[in-house]
C-alpha cells in the first residue's frame, strides 16, 4: 500500500482479491457482532469503535491480524492458543477458514466490556 487509507473500503481495496474477500468477511462479522459501532482507520488499520476502541484488524500476506487488546486476548486465551499471537493480538492464517464464530464472540465481549465501562463512569 502506497498511501495511507482513509476508509476501510480503501484499505481493503489495496489487497489482492483473495485477501480482500477474507478481509470483507472479517469486517462484516465484526459489524454484525457490534451493531452501532463506527468504522474508522486508526494506526493505518481498520478499527471499530463504540465508546472507545473495540477491535482492530489488518491484512497481511499470510494471515489476518486481529487486535482486541490484551483483555480480549486473555478472555479467549484457550481458544486462541492454537494461533500465533502476542499480548494484544492474534494471527489467523489465510490458508485456513477464518474462525468467524470466534471473532463474533471476541467482538461481543469487547462491546460488553466497553458498555460496562461507560455504565461505571455514569454511576460514579
């Protein structure tokens, strides 16, 4: 990618067609799991926000990276242990089916967490 994308559509269009399809699947999965979340580009990656950042994703040559923060990774540590990852990220290989159900559950967890943070602030 030469220039920094300004939208998720622009970001995805910078990839080969096969990876574009996978990225669209991930995007739609996150969108469906987080109704009301807004799309944006942050740190040159697609991001979804709802009362703060929910989750990022990014395309690479051999994998799709999902970045639900360390909290999201810890919550699903066991299921994510079969994938490469780091403190706040996981890599899903593009030569295997995307674990869309797992991405849905992680996103829903992050939505719930963000909404609980807002509720606590309002009660304080």
